[in-house]
C-alpha cells in the first residue's frame, strides 16, 4: 500500500492542500478543530512527510552527503556512527554513498549528492583515486566539503585527520623498546597521505634507534588477499623478522594466524602490531596490540566542523584542520 500524501488527506476531508499543510504545522490561521481533524486523519492513515518536498518548499536543505570507501571496515563504521549521532543533534539528515575503493564509483557518488542538493559533503577518498576534479566540483557548486581520514591534498578545503605519523612512531618504538630489531612494515599505496605518514613514522623510529631499513621489509600489503601472498614469503626469510607493524588490524590478525600455523610463537618469536584497535584485537590469540585511531570521535568532529560551516558558526577563512590523537593499546601480541 502506497503512503498517503497531503493531497490525499485534503481530498478525503474536502479541504485545500494548503489548508492541510498548515494544519499539520499547527499554523494559527487554521482553527483548532480543523487542525485536530487533519492530524487525527493523518495519524490514522500513517501519513509521513516527504523531507525533500519540505526542503524544496522552505528552500532549506538539511541533508548532508557522506562518501566512504568501505562500510564493513571497523574504522569507517565507527566514523559513520559518530557522523550520524552528531548530525542528528542538529536535525540533519544523511545520504550515504559507498565508493568501494573505486574511483569511477566515487565520481558518480559526488554527482548523486550534488543532484540531491545536499548542503555539505563529508568524504574519505578511495585509494584508487588519481584525479580530483570531482571534489573540486563540490566546492565550485558552493557546497561545503570536509575530508576525514583519507584527505585529498590537492583540494583546498577543511579536513579532520588522525596523527598517523605519531601513532606509527609510537607503535614501532614500542616494538624496539621491547627488544625487536628486525621490524617489517606492511603498508598501503603511497598515493594515500595516511599511508605515507605511517611509513614515515615507522622509518623515523628505526632511524632514531639506529636500526637498518630493509626495502624487503617495507611492502604494500593492506588487504588479507595481499597478506596471503606476502606474509609467507616474509616469514620464510633467513632470519625472519622478529616484529611486523601492519597498517590495519585485518592484516595484523591474518599475520598472527599464519605465523602461528608456521610454528612461530607470538610474541616470543614474532611481535605483531595493528592499526585501528578494532574488535579483531579481542578475538585473535593472543589479543592484538594496536593503535587506536578513535573513529567515532573523528566522525563526530568532521560532522560538527561541516555543520558549523553550513550554519556560519565556523568563520575562519581558509582551511581548518582538526587532529585526532591516537593511542597505542598494548595487548598480548607484542612482548
């Protein structure tokens, strides 16, 4: 059964659509008797207002678009929760788009959100994105844009980022201070600033403690599919690494599983550290040491920054950057 409209209510009660509309909004020009009659009929027939139609009538769009590369990923799911909670506080609706790490899909997502006349967009770019004209188009259309986590350095707009460098540095220094000397880094494509920042944190920690940097131990490996190929080869080296720092918890969890199956004792033979501090850290054996990047707080902060821009409460000219601090959570997978 289709949902009834204001016109349906007007026809049933022999009223004009404008009278019904004002009655639903408790307009004082409509008698109390008529208001009650209209609202009673609407409730009995489960009338629901059309948000888009209301926005067109009032010329106020309170819808925010969100583009994320992954939904099932723990970090992005927690960031989305933070975005939604913060948006609801200020009565904003959300339209979610999932790029699935695909550039073309990301471009289509931007088009979809602009066609929907959203008043602002929160975006975390795909790792396959090489050109950024679609993001510039958002700004050219006078729509507010805030990047979070995966930012586009070529676009001059607000951003909320994690201190990836400091998080990686602390993690690798922890591995060194617990006696590890041959530390591998399983990272991501250098096109992503977050990957570069974590790699630099890894390298600088090694430099500080005068440990060698072996190119064979610094490899792009940010998915479980890549981990299945790379980790067995890495652990077959002679001697193998005594620690592996992974760009995310998924790769780190697989690393602990595979290393154990090869006869490595974790953490005595091999320390493993992840990045995110997701639920996976509690279900691996031993529990996984990881860098907490506080996804929920990032989502809240990004949404609040965007809403403040939309409502004119954030008046700083130029780019506003917010930094979310990380925290190393030490568990059983490191010495």
